[in-house]
């Protein structure tokens, strides 16, 4: 399963990039994230409880950020296992300045699933993946609005 997309976010590349690497922002934005602990630089252990279709269940996941080129791009690697099965995913994240204080985030991803969750069919899995990704970026957008509002109040 693979896909791509983009979203325009409020904030310059540096602010957006820093937010995407901030553990507290990640915890607030990842659907079903109960706990997120930094294991080492750019490596996080995540406890998830996802409640979407047949993907529903608890997962223990590792999120690893590699090829980090601040504030331009990075690769996100996720491995998660739980009762419903496993997921292995990789995403490429690229940030592009589109105008003053606006950044476009472009992403591509590939994911493989196994176990019970794999039996629900490609079409449904694609829909669930899009739902989870859209939810993540909607929450990132809100987090960046908070950051920008706080910066505006400090001026």
C-alpha cells in the first residue's frame, strides 16, 4: 500500500520542522497515542490504541526518524505490532516554503501489514491509512496554530 499527499501549514519551515520533531506534538497528533517515550535521538517508543475498523486494537510501535536534513526533510520509519497484526511503514517528508510564514509539507509513504489486519482487504486498509494520515495532519495544523498564536502574543 502506498500513497502521497501534501498540506499547507501555518509557519515557516524551521517552526514546522521543529514541531514535527517535538515529542509532545507527536504524542498529541498521533491517533490513539497513549504514551510516547523518546528512546534516543529521533527514536520513539509508542503505545497506541487504535479504534478504526478491523485495525482496532493495541499496538506497540517504534518510530524512527532518519536522513534528517533540518529544516528540509526526513524519513519516518514505523514498525508496530499488536493483537490485530503488524504494520511496517516508511514515509518521506519534505517541507517547502510557499510564501511568508506558510510551508507546504509533501509526503509519500509505503506500508505493509500482516496478521489479521491484512485480511480486511487493500481497499479498506487504504481508507483507514488515509483516515489516520489526515487525522495526524489536521492535528499538526492545530498544534502549529497554537505555536503561531503564542509567538504572536510574545511580539
